[in-house]
C-alpha cells in the first residue's frame, strides 16, 4: 500500500502486538469506513450553525475514529485542525498547532477520544479541545512576537552594514521559508546567481544564514535562529 492511500483491510488500536480481540479500539470495517468518510466530508463542508471551534473538535474526533489510513492518522488529523480553521478564514495564517498540547496531555487525549466512542462523552472532549486551542493560541502569539523581534534585529544589523536592497529582500524571503538555495533565491527574487551568491555570503558572514547541506554544489542554507523559534510552536 502506498502512502496516502486509504486502508483496504481492518486495523485496530492497542498495546504493541495485541490481537484484534484485545484491541483498545477497533475502527469501522473498510466498507463502513468509506461510508463514514463520505459522511465526514459532507459534515466538514456543511453550512451548520455549530460554532467553528466546536465543529473543528468534532471533525477531529470523527477523523480519528474513522482511522482511514494504516499509519499517520494522528499526524493528518492534527494538521486538519489547522488547515480547516485557516481555510474557513478563522486563522489569518496557519500557525495554530495543537500537536504540542496533545502530546503534553497524551493520556488525557486518548482517554477522551475513547470516551466519546464508548460513552458519547462529548462534553469532556470539547472542553479539552477548547483548552488546547486557548493554550496554543498564547504560544502562537508569543512566537509571533519573537519572530517580529528577530526580523527587526536582523534589519538593524543590515542597516549598519550598508548592504544592497537585494540582501534585505533575501532577509524577508527567509521569514517565508528559513531554508533557501541559490536557485530558489535567484528564481524568487528574479536576480542572477552571482547576485544571489553575494547576498547569501553577506548573511552567512553576519551569522544569519548557515550552510547545512555539507555539499559543494546545490547547497542549502538555513536561518537557524528563526527555525529554532518556529520549533517552539
């Protein structure tokens, strides 16, 4: 089975090596899974009166309960939270990640999901989910301020160096993607390779960029300080 393909056999969740009979949770069989996915998609795109965060919490539970892939359901389900809120316009940027919250309270996360499946205990799950959104929103806000402060610091460094406009443009590019290459810079900024190389060398000299591929050709550069801030989310 290729990555991204829906499962074609029954799977189950439980301790490593457990049998179907000893599983903690058994997702729906394949035929029922396909029906459930269709209903889930209709719910996702429906114009209901349910509050956005409540609907998002319900959507996440439903996806994890359907468990449509053999592997990676948790990762996809967590990404869907961010993508759903962003696509619907509730997030200006896709920077709200609940993975860290779910990991910190891992046992509670699984117990509450199971509680909905076994006992219909939506109330406890919804409260937990909203708490996670509140906590991670604060983290995202703090991260945003750190990024703005870092960008301001870098711009002040460049102003002292009296570098060209291209270097400032490259700096702004880093805050879209902390990993860059000469071809990517040349294409994005519409500049020649020599100009891109000179701009990169300025930022490497100032410690803003670092070569991370270890290659002599097709080198990759990274703004590590920025990446470390993003890793905190």
